[in-house]
């Protein structure tokens, strides 16, 4: 695809996204009244879903993330009867404005830079978290005052996040010191699950945890290699999350290398001797390849046979 075609597709996406934003804004300006119109709510849900899908296909990750969070919130009000108040309306409008800002930046002379979009997303996450919390409290028959109390408690948890990470990493260090064993590796991987539960809303934190678990699952990598990289990476990320500097967290080259290191099984190049008996050859193919590979082999054989007949 040429750069001209890519630009044309991008402009088409922007035009469609702006139409969807109008649909969202019209419904949100008086959301309390809109709630009585199920079709209007469905239109808003579909609008957010369409922007999310288009952004995903074009690799516009920040637009996709914000549209996805809006879609999740619309799904809640689509599937539940909720008494919408001014607070909920205001939070929905803030979410809409964030998405609108991202789309407008796409039209700019320099487009929307990925790091710029990610920073906007990270700043927007608390708004969507609070909105989802408020909606779920209302579904449960509670009030916004109770929702605010929950948010306050969540803020306290966030304040202690770095310390909780440190405590968990200390336990992991002790496991590393105990020596390599299947049981200790299992416990280390479970410890990573515990770290993930501390902060599930940050995508890059989940990426770090997943990479760490992949590395730990590789028995070919010793604890001497794993411990320094994993402990350092997660410690630094925990500090940055608490400081509100999520955009500075990156998957380091060292962690990426151990996470993608070849698994325990190594393969040696061998000269393969194929059986002369056709039945034995078929058995070998069935045993050695998965269904997708076998289908590809069959197509190649058919193509070869047709080619031989025509020659």
C-alpha cells in the first residue's frame, strides 16, 4: 500500500470518527433523557465500537484505547437500568472530549504522535476508572457519595502501590535465593500474578509482568540471569507508576531478550530420510505436522501433481 493510499484511508477514518463523535455528543448532552431511548443508547455504543475497530486496524492505539473505555461504559448503561445524574453525564462528556481531542490531533500537520497519544490516555484513565466505579455503584443500588468513598480508598491503595511492589519483590528475591526448582519457579510466576492484581489498569505494567512470567517459565534460564533483570525492571516500574509517570515505563532490551529466549527444547538440524513407502510417508507427515501445516503440504502436492500433468 502506498503512502498516498494510507493517507486516504486515514482521512476516511477521521471523517467517519467525527460523525460518530457527533452521535455521541448528541446523546450525552442530555443523557438522562437519552436513557429512555434504547435505540439511541445502542447508537452510542455502536459509535464507540466503530471508532475502536477502525483505530485498531490503522494502528492508532491511543484512539483505540479511549474508544474502548467509552464502549465499556456505554455497555454498562445499555445493559442496566441506571438513574443517571449530573456527575455521570459530566464524566461521560469528559471521555467524549478526550476522544474528540485525539481525533482532531490526527488532522493536524504532524498527525498524532504515539507518545503524545499515550500520555493523553494515561491522564484520561482516572476519569474512566471513576466513571466505571460510579456506574457499578449505582447498579448495586448505592449512591455517588459511596462511589466517591470507594475512589478515596482506591487512591490510598495507589499511594501504597510502590511499597506493596517492594514487599512482593522481597518475597521473590527470597525464592530466587532458595535455588532453582519447579516449585520455586511456580511460586515466582504466581508472585507475578499477585503483582498484576495490584495494578491491572495499566497496560505496560501488564506487559512487564507477562514478559517476566515468560522468562521464568524458561527452565534454560538460570536464576542468576533472571533475578537481576526482573527485580530491577518491576521495581523501577512500580516507582514510576506511583509517581504518575507511566509514560516513562518501557520494556527494556534485557527483559525482552530473556522473555523471548528459546525455550528449554533445542533443535538440531538433521538430515531427514523420508520413507519410500507412501503409507509410511503419510504417517510421518501426520505425526510431524499440525493441521495447518498438513493442509499447506496437501495444497502444494496437488499443485505439483497438476503441474506435472500439464508439462
